[in-house]
C-alpha cells in the first residue's frame, strides 16, 4: 500500500472536530472517566442488582434448586455466547449492546417473582438462558470500554472506580432484602423485593442510552478512542479466530478465567445459604459486596503505583493474590468442617424466632461474617487483577473485546458446571476443595504469561491490517488509536507506556 493509499484509508476514519480545552470542559461527559462511570451505573443497576439477589443464597428462595438450575442455564448460554460476544459487540456497537442486554436481568428477576407463586422452575430456567446471552454481551461491551478507553497510566484506577460503582449497586441492592425481610421468618424473600429489583434493572437498561458514541470520546492526552467501522459477522468471526492464532498465550489465562466465578456457588449457597436465616443472609450479602468496593479500591490503587514499573506491579500483584487465596480459603476450613450436605445447620434447625439458621443475634456470628466479607474482598481483587492483566497485554480495543469475551465465556462455563454440581447435591467439601484448588492452579498457569508477556510498554503491531487482517475499515481501535484530536496520522505500530 502506498503512502497516499494509507493516508486515504486512515482519513476515512475521520476524527470528530477538534475540541479546545474549554470544549473538553463543556463536553466533559465524553471523557473516558465519565463514560466508565456511566457504564458503572448501568452495571450498578443490572448485574449489581442480580448479584445482590444471588448473594442472599438460592436467589432468595429457601430451596436453592430452582436458582441452581436457572444459573446452570444462564452460565451455559453465557459460556457459548461469550466466545463470540466480542464479535457481536463490535457489530452492534457498545451502546446498543448494553441497552438490549440490560433487559435480560429484569426478566430473570421476574421469573423468581413468578416462582414465588407457581413453584415451577421452567420460567426460571428459560429466563436464565436468555439472561446468559444478554449478560455475555453486556460484560463484553463493559470490558471493551474499561480496558480500552483509559490511557495506560489510568487503567488500574479506572478499573477500581468501575468495580466500586458496580458493587455499590450490589450493596444498595442488598439493603432491599435486608429491609424487606428483617422480620421475615418464611425463608424466602417477599414479592416486593423482586419487584424493586425489576424496576431498577429496567432503569439500568435505559441508562445505557446516555453513553457517548465512541468516536466522540477523547482521552486526557488528546487522543481519540478508536471508531469501529461496520463489519460483517463473518469478518468478526475471522477476526476472533485470528486473535486466537496470533495471541496463543491467552490460552494460558483460561484457567484464571475458568476459576473466577467457580467459588461463588460455595460462598453464596453452601456457606451463606446453609448457615444463616434469611435476614442474616441478606445482611451478609450487603457486607460481602461492601468489601468488594474496599478490595477493588485497594488493589486498583496498588496496580497504578507508578513509582514501580508495570512489570514489577504485575509480579507483585500475582504474589499478593496467591497469598490471599491461600490465607482466606485456608481460614474457611474451620467453617467447612461444620457443614454437612443433607443435614440441617445446628443453629435453630427446627426454626427460631427468625427462621432456620444462625441469626445476627447468635454467639459466634461475627467470625462467620468476617470470613464471608473476606471472601468478597478476595473476589474483587481477583477480578480487578484479571482485567488489569488483560489490559496490560494490549491496547487494541478490538482485541480487548475478544479477550473480554473469552474471559466471560470461560468464566461462565466454569460457573455452569459448578452450579450444576451444587444442584446435584454433591458434598460441600468437594465444592470447597475445587474452589480453592482451581484458584491455585489458575495462578500457576498464569505466571508464565505474566513473566514473559507483561512488560513496561504495550506494543500493538496492528500495522496496515489490524487484528484479523481486516484493515482500517474493520478496526475497533486499530492504527489511529493514539492520534491527536484533529490530526489523523499513519503508523505501523503503536507503543504505549505507563
């Protein structure tokens, strides 16, 4: 390709009109920070509320079987669609992907409301399967924004900001069942809880419409977030396969992805759902998600400590996660020995003033609460590190959309398996042991990628063809990703550093 042809191709991705400093102030919502905050609030209202509902154990039901089966359907479709969700997101665009996906959460909450009256799990399973498709697309769009919009020196900070907002949704959402069920002794949450969740989830889907178009987003250094050109589904599939071919190392991170939702089943159903009555489960859920905010804030700050090189932070982060995994799960052994599948908890097995299970007023509750809170703290650190690590491997938004799709798809495959294992009433110690063991194995598998692929600079040799050989016309990001406002330029390689 000649220089003239190159210039013409890149010029076809015309940048928006330059903005002055005052213009940037006037259109501040078009900055990466504001866009990530908006996406955070979309997730605050959709998956955040879903997490609050799931965190009560069994989707708020006394018998977790229906919720388990719904989750199996959810994560099965999530896993399948997750592998191609990056292509779907690139094709539809981020804003439409988020808007459409948000409604799947409200449908799932409605299915549990229906179950309260019909005791039929068919609707729960169908709604779970639909939500799996929606969630795969939503999280892929979210991942593409979170990893590609910030400049490198802000990635850890912006990930922690998103995670804090998202989990604030789960915290506030958890207040709903606490308030609604404080004097509830039935063991299941009331209709008002499900209705409140449905309304909030619908609002979240609508909020996605307020997101700015990617081509109008401008980074603090004046560079543009890259503009996706419309591509065909076949081109996106080819790009996905090319990504696997050119970035084979991502396969070594698949165990890290696989483990990242596996442990929820033990924590939500087999610990919180087993030990405690409904009002205490609701309070525990609130504290679990509150600790997620603390964990994300702490680790995001740590990963952006620029007095240390990015490679040093990557290795130190791995060491910290490895230590915390073994300390916190090791601390859970004492509680594991007090749980037995098929046997009621020793706390009010025949029902106390507030139902079956340990109550907040019982002796020994504080220690069990702290363990559950540290499970939440560890989860936030795990997810933050995974996203930061993927963001440290590339700056190409289209490639990162594929990475996010792999992450959520494989994560959901693991979740589908473990929710089914729990529905089959397998022993608690098997679920606990597999959760702890998978985390350890996953970190060991990820270590070679961290040592060999994470440097102090990200180099994306997208050249003339971009990811998957689609060229400038098909690149989400591509070679003009670092252009200054109003200054289209040609480059064969992009280099960024912290």
